[in-house]
C-alpha cells in the first residue's frame, strides 16, 4: 500500500511538471481607469507580454481597463491589500500620498528634452519613490501623459490675461489648482466624462487637458486651444506595492524593471507624435490652436515663480535635490 502511494505521488509530481508554467504563475493585478482602446492600455499590454517573457511565465500580468476593477485613485489605496499589485495613475494622484511628489507638477518643472536624459529620468523617479516608500509603495517609472493646454468653447484665448475670470476644469492636485488661481481663474474639479457636457452648457469656460482629451472626449465643443509649451508636462507614475515587489525573486524584479526601461523612453517619443497628430486633426476640422508668444511665456514664468517659491518654503529639501540632479546629469541651466 505504501509503495502504491509513493508511485502515485511520483506520477502526480511528474504530471504537474509537464503542465504549462502559466498555470502556476503569480498574478500581477494592474487596474486602470482608461478605456481599453486608450494608448496607455496598449503600453500596459506590452508591459504584460515583456514581463511574461522575462519571467518565463512565472508572473502573469492581469490588466483591468475602463475601471472594471478600480479607478486609479481607489487602486492606489488598494496597494498593499493584496488585491492590487501595480497601478499607473496620473502623478497628481500620488500627491495625496506625499505632497513632495508635486515637485514634478510645478510649472515648467519637466520637459521632454530633460526626460530623454536617462540619468535625469532615473534620478527623478528614484527621488519621488523615496517619498512614498515609507508608505510601502515604490515608483518604478514615469511615463508621458501629455503637455497639457487649455481648451475653450467660446473664448479665443491667446494670452495669459485672457484667462482672467474663467472657470477651468483641472485634473486635481494642489499644484495644478494653485497654477490656475494664480491667473485669477477658478479651478473646477469634475470627472473627465463630464467635462464636454459642462463645457457645452457653459457650466465651465475651459478645460486644462491633453490632446487626447480634446480630440477624443471634448471634440468640436472645444473650438479654441491655448498652449503654453512645458507649462504642465503631465505624467503617469508606475506605482507598485513595495512589499510585494521586494518579496519577488531578483530575476522577477529585474524582468519588471527591464520591461519598463524598454517601454518608458520610447513611450515619451511615440506619444508626443500621437498628440501632434490629434492636434492637427482638430485644426483640420476647424478648431484654432494658439501657442503662447515668447513674451507671454515669460509672463507665465514670472507668475509661476510665486507658486514655486511657496512650494520650496513648504518642502525645502525637495528643490535642492532636483537642482543637484539636473547638474549631475548635465541638465543644469
């Protein structure tokens, strides 16, 4: 009888070894609030495939787009519970965890040229991650969301002064709110799904958004665009459950990092091209796209100095580290 049990156990063991590795894979749950057709979902799928290949199927990335599981804010809150392992929210969401992360949302803080310098991009990522790691989170990368700009239904805004008295929908985050208030406009928070209707009905005058937000969500309701280059380079933060990530074998951690190292620099370039194509499409359809003049940009910089100074006073350790990083990586002014 004992011999039969031993043989049965050996057969079972051999049978299990012949089964596909993915049946025993650890799951990496990755929720997202954007639609399945959004370009962010496309990069998530690339990430999933690369991680699967890099771990020989030992990690199976499960993507849940369109808020099927959580919106990004709730997904951030679920990190550490075991229900979610990673989320790619807009970086302003991470300000709620530690406001020092808001340094990258300050006016003119980031631009594509600096982020193309991998020394600088890696350093910024590591600095921001150091602020959230005490909360058992880790930031593994920063993807480009968009160089944000203003959209209006009836106002042909061409200068900073034209914004005065307007009600403008923003994504949130104290830094964004302060930026809008600094031009004597009123920031309004609302879901992205509501902004087109609100703009068309006059509940708001404008929207601070991306090229995709303009072309795909607002559409022809937004007749006029006003762009201040690099005023607000919005990003997605790749945030992971630190306890879960640190507990992975080194080979699996490496596979996750390498997948992002391949995707992130390329994503910054590709999305910029896609954004320009969307802007061109809107202009071809009759919209007007105004870019701030050099004098107007200088006014924005002067006005933004007060917001930057207030942030520096509140968090005096942050900006010196950003400046040192820029100098070390050859991005110093």
